[in-house]
C-alpha cells in the first residue's frame, strides 16, 4: 500500500515508518525538516496546498504531525493540531485516499479524574486540561467526523510512548535524575499505562491495514505500573535515582503559578497543572477492544522494553 | 381532628423523578361504592396477554414510586400495576376519611377498571398489606401468590404498638405530626438505611409537599385499630384470620431493622401462613426495598419459580416420607451413647476438667440418664417438638446433655458462637427466634428482651430432677429439625443454617466410616462443635483444660493431660488451637503422652502445611490431616500432610479427594467472575465448588433468596469457594468467589499466588487483589511487611507470581475477619488498593 506519514521524524514517526516499510508498504514522509528518509516531502501541515501535494497518490495516510509541547500559545496549537488536521482530512477527501489513521492522545478524554481500566471515551474539548489536550481533542473530532464509506478514519491514542531515543519522557526523567531534580508527585502510586515505542508503531501499522473506521482506540502496553516504578526504572536505565516526593497539592499549586508566569515561552516549564495531574492520577485503559479491532497485541513487554532502554544507555 | 379538607384532582407526577419512567403513569377513573367517580394515578407497565400481573400496593406515607425498580426490571410477559391509593401519591385528594374496608373495595374497583382479570401476585408494603390482602381474599380465584414486605395484619397482644405510630396517633399531635408538618413523612423515609439518595428522598416527598396534600397520611394513622372498638378493627381481624386459608405461594421479604414493623409482626404473619417462604435482609429497615439491593432480583427469581418445574422438584425432596425411604437405615443421634450405656455402662463418656488438674467423669449410663431426665424435665417446662431452644452454655457435659435432650424431644437446638459478640449474638437469635434460651449466668443479660423464655443453666440440675416425675416424650423423627448453627459472618452478618436429624446422622455416619471409628477410639475435642458429636459417635470425649471458646488458650501440656485422661486416639482442633499447642510444646515434658493419638485433625479454618508439620513433629505416629468443608456441609474432602507434601505447588490449597458419597463439581467462571458454567467434572477448570451429599444442610434459616441461590441446581450446594479439580480428581481451593480477580486474560483465584509469596524474606503474609473494572482488573499484591517496596522486591514478587502483576504495595498489617482473625479481608483490601493506586495523595 502507498502510505503517507506526516510528522515522520519523531520517536514514534520514525518507528512507524520503519514498521510500515518492514511490512512491505511504500512509505513517503511529510515533515518540515529533512529526516534522511529516502522518500520524503518537506512542508508544514498548516500549509494546505503542501499537504494536498503530499497526500496525492497515496492510499492511506498516518497523521502524526502535531505540536506536542506542554507550553506555548493557544494559536500555535490551533494552527498545528486543529488546522493541520483539517488540512490532512480535506486532502484525503479530495485525493481519494481510502484510509486515514489519525494519531490522537488519551489526554483528549482526560478531565483530571482518575481513569481506571476504562475504554476510549469520547474526546471532550470542553473539559480536558491544557492547550495540547484541548487542541488534540478538537482535531480528533474533526478527523472522526470525516469517516465515510469512501474514507475510513481511525483515531489511535497511544498512551505515554517511550523507548530508546525518546526526547520527551525518557530524556527528561534521566536529565533530572542526573541533575538531582527528579521528584515524584504525590505518593507515586497512581497506576498508569505506558507504551513501548515499537508496540505503538506496530499498532499504527495494524490500524493502516485494518482501519476500523469511525472509532477511537487507546493503545498501550496493557501493563499499567505505578508512576514510582516507571520513573525508577527509567532513572535506573540512566544510572540514577529518584530524589524525593512532592505532595500533589504543592505540585498542583506550583503548576498554577508557573503556568501564569511562564506565559508563551517556547520551552517547556518544569511543571504545569496538567503534568501534575497526569503524573498523580491513575490512567490506565481497557485494551481488549483495541486488540480485537486492530488485530494487534503488544510484542515487546515492559520488562523487555526496560532492558532495551538499559542497553541503549549503556552503549 | 382533621385539617382542612381540600379536594384535588389526580395529576401525573413530575417527569424528572429518578428511576421513574413517565410512560408508566396513567390516570384511571372509576366509581366508588357511593357512586362517586374517583381518579387514580397508577403506574402500569402494560403487556399483551400477561402471564401474570403483579399488583403492587404501597403503604403510608409512601406512593407507587416505591415500586419503580420492580417495574423497571419486569420481564416481558409480566404486567406490573402499582396504584397510588386514593388521597395518596398523585391520586385524587379526598374530603373525608377513608377506612380500611372501603379502601379494600376501592382497590377491587380500580383493578376491574384496569381489566386485571388473569392471575395476580400481590406485592405489598406497610398498610398496603391489609388492603391488598383484603383484595386477595375477595379475589381468591385470581390470586397466584403473595409477596409481603414489612407489613402487619394484627397487633400481637403481648406488646404495645410501635412507638413511632403511637406518637403519631396522640391527638392533637397526630394532625400536627402527620399533616401540618411533614414529620411522619420524613421519619418514614429516614426509617430507611443510608441507601436512599437525597434525590430519591425528594421523590418520595413529591406528592406531599403541602399540608392539604397530606390529609390522608393523617387519616391512615388514625385508621390503625388499636382497640377492638375501633371502626376498622373488625375488618382487619377478618383479613388477619382470612389469610390463614390462603394456601397460595407466599414470600415475606423483611427489613428486621424496622422500628415499626419489627420481627414481631413478621412472626405473627409466619404463624398465620406457616407455608410462607421468608427472607430477612439483615441491616435493612422499614423501606426494605430501598435498603436491600438484591430484593428486586430476589422477587423476580421467586416469580420465575412460580411456573417452573423446579418448585415441584423441591416439593418432592422435601416430602418427609420420600426422604425416609431414601435414608433408610440412618440411626437416631442418640443410638451411639444408648448402645454404649447397655454394653459399657460404667466406662467414660465425657471427661472434663474439674479444676486443680482433676477430671469430672460422666459414664455412658450417667449420660443416658441425664439426657433422658433433662428431656422429660424440659417437656415439663413447656418445651415441645418443633420449638427452638437456644443453648448458650460452655462446651462440656451440661451442654452435651442439653443438646441431646432437646434432640430427643424434637426441639431444635440453636447454637450461637460467643465470638459473634453481643450484637452478633442478639442478631442471630432474632433471626432464629427461639422460644426458650438456656444460658450461663454471663450470657443472661445478653439474651433478655428477645421474646424468649430465659432459663439459667444453673436450673438444669433442677429440671433434670423434675424430669423424674414426668413421662418420657415421644422421640424426634429423622425429618425433624435438629439444629440451627451460624456461619462465621466473615462476609456480612452470620447466616443461620438449619440441619435436620437425618442430615446430622449422615454427617456422623460419614465420619465414622471415613475415619474407621470404633469403640476403642476416644476423642480429644479442642474444637467446640465436635465436642457435641462424641456421644453420637459412641466414643469417649475429653475436653482439654482450656477456654474452649478461645482456642488459643490450649497448651501442649493440657493436651497431653487430656490425651492421658481417656487414652485419646483422635484429636480435633482449630488452627488457632494447633498453633497454640505447637508454640507451647516446650511445656510438655513427656512427649510420649501424645503417643496414643492415631489421628490429628485441624479444622474450622484453613490450616497451613507448616502448622500441620509442626503437629506431625509433635505426634510422629499420628496421621495429621485436615478436612475441607463449611458450616453448610462438613466434611467434603480431606487430605493428609503426607499427600500435601507429595503434591507440591498447585492452583491453590490442596484439600484432597471428595469423601465417599460426596459429589463435587465445578461451575466454571465467566470473564466477569460469575460462576455461570454448568456443573462439570472436567479437570483444571477454575470455578465455583458445588457439592452434593446426604449431609448437606437442609437450608438457610429465614434466608429464602440465599438458599435459592446456593441451591441453584436442585440438590446441590454452591459453596461460594472457587477451585479446580486436578487430573487425579483432587480438589484445590483458590479462595472465595467474591475475591476472584477478573483479569483481561480470565478469572484468577488469589490463593495460589499468595502461597508463592511465602518465600520472600521478611514478608509475613500476602494478599492478591484486583483493581479496575470487572473483566479488566489488574493483579495487585499487598504484602504484610516492614520492607520498602523497591525495584528488587517488585522483581521478586513478579518472578514468583507467574502472572502479570501491576503493582506491589506494602502494609504493616492486613485486615482480617473479626471472628477468626485468620481470613484476610480481601474485599476491604481491594478497596484500599484501588484508592491507593488511583493516586492524588
């Protein structure tokens, strides 16, 4: 199948491109900066005509490109995540693409309360926390609304993707652990799902191949762990340890203050209310429906993933 | 005195009341007997050609809203009609008081207008009881069944009227309480437990928001006939006597915590309708349907049985003659000691400590005489066949003689464990409703005010003396009720369990056969229930010098002395007693004192392999075993230490092969942990353990729904335990059904995992619980340890668990049940784990 992957440069993007190619698909990538891929088109998702040129001639599109940071101006999130998705959806329609796999986030349905073993609930832009989650919630609704007999749209919400080479979760934890700034928020015992990057890429490839249209699925390893354990294992891979704990209300209040003073600075602040909530409330999911619909099971267990991470940092 | 009487038409209820579907509401107009057109509000879930119609009648001061859950869950072929009585709910408001007689007539007119002409099951609450029973007597050709919830038809003469009602009736307080201020209304909804939400409470009040809407509430209270001269006394009496002739299936569902319609009224109804099935929901109060979450399901289960072959099957097995034919040769319970009295009159029957290391010895002749005299004396004191007698006497010769005396009379012995505590004992006695209570001095204050005659145990000698001049009573038959015992109460309130003579006789026969018991055996009874069984087995029993109600007070020295006193060959002890013996073995100077023991049994709760080994080390020549069973059937299987060692690790605790005559099946669990599978003998399937044997309990006492669920398959008992049968036909127990973890890959029983945690350093105990929604639960291991949960400990737990474990938590102690202090309360622990792992603290 001819497949376009937008945002093919990141951790999940490059793993997805590799997995699709391994499965024999003909993959083109679309992103702002050169990735070194053999087949790539440079451009921005906010540029509708560039998107249309890239989409043309493909049977399926995996839409990964997004603004992922915690901080930043709302307009930037709207442009990248909402308008960008609209551009991709419109291009798919006009170019006769058969399948669109929209990469979303479990945060689109997380209003702050613990999520315990639930399935993918509807995206809720009204109540979710932070610019990122809100813009992604809007994007998912736009994408799923485009589902039709001509264009099957599946939304995949990979939960906390990590692996060797991860600049988001893993690098930050290890950096902070190494500089003695790694604190756990709350009791560290909230149970959360994570996804080893190869499993997420595998799930996206399965979604391209089966594409159960009109629905959203959370993808995770199906092995929830306490925040304390995940952070400790990642820190251990980087050869460090967790220093101590910050009670949740303190972290939440700090997040509030920092959000106000941080404003629209481009870099991520050390803590936001969103992050405080994310790391101190349970969020793990029912994977039965996902695995059935995508014909997918995670191949790399968390234990195996941590071993791979450990090896990556030793080298 | 009436308040202002303002007529008002019937209306439809507000559309937004929780649980009420507006499409059920109808207004129906029909003439009353005075020819005046009256408009009723009724809830009517109409169906085409209903199999049966449920006519639900509320009391005072509620309305048809009470029955909303019944309507919501009605099967497709049943019509449910719930009326609002005139002047009540959203029916028409009246200008004059309406008395019982006319209300019965009214109900007939509205059912005619609603064209209810097929079979009817009446469902009633409170004063809806007399009205709908009056209706039933007038429509006896139509009546198919009666279901009564906290109601009354008669004021028992031995007591005053309930205080709430009495207070409400005081003129002029009545109008004030019931009408001007909604006090009576509010008390009634408050009479329910905490399950009523504020929204539901407001819905109950919705028709009664203004004083002129509450006139009928006041009138109803006034219409309660407390004196024979009251205008409604005659008709109420007619109903109360009339229902004695109603031979239709009847179910009484009761909230015993009701300060208005207490157990006294239930007992009055049971006396009038002895064929009625009864379920008392412990903890539920006046609005029992709101308080007891399972009541509506139970009601429909009973409704379903009305027309199924199951009912007939049960009637056949409960037919005494059929049973006697089937049982044939089981001898009465007293045969064992009466025979010994003839063959060895002067040998020891019961040996008990008499202080300062001496023993009191009761010979077979003495025991037989004592039982006979007591039986005669008790009859003289008014105890007869079919009566229930609670015996709160310390295990020993007095208790044993009293039990057998009651059995000979045909009176049912009610045994309550002191460990239930004062509240638990009183609750148990209220449910068992003995007519007499024989109690030691310490227990007498506890058992006052229960409506039973209290006899001090000190009177027993005098009663026996009185017996000399009394004739011997006719002896009990195999089918007579013998005993009510109580479950441990580790999962909710203790449940009464009824055995008939034949079922106890079968227990005895099974034990004799399985353990090869002969006259040469002698029993050391450190486990209270078995102390009573010794004479039935026809072997001498000795009670060690200990507080039998506190097993941990046994010592190795006391055990040695007891064994010596009778040449003991068999020992039964609870795990706590065995633990105490092992822990005090240094105090036993001459270990050969235990050498006559050929069999040591640990019973009453799960016994660890390590504890059995401790006993084996102490009594090397004895066979050390532990039976598996429960209050409802014991024993089911048994297993020796040798077998346990040989079997090694498995899917739980090995309890061995079923005994001869005991059938064990497994009902497989579905993904939600429900035991829905058909009874199967297949190996290696996890499911609920289901047992059939001649010695299974007769039934639960006044717990119809519990009994019905436990005997879903007629003739079988669902144990509530889960386990597997292995390839060799041995049973392994994996825990309680309610503790099963429903993981995405299938149900998991906790015990096997917990056992594997036993090897971790500095971990005293472990519990496996599930967190998350049913069917998608994650396994969490909670350790009793002072260790910090670090990655090393987590890794060790995961490698031992042999299955995915989401989290490892540590506590300095695990919650255990109140009674045994040995069963980990996994339900409480699962709630704690779920809270902990939800985060935010």
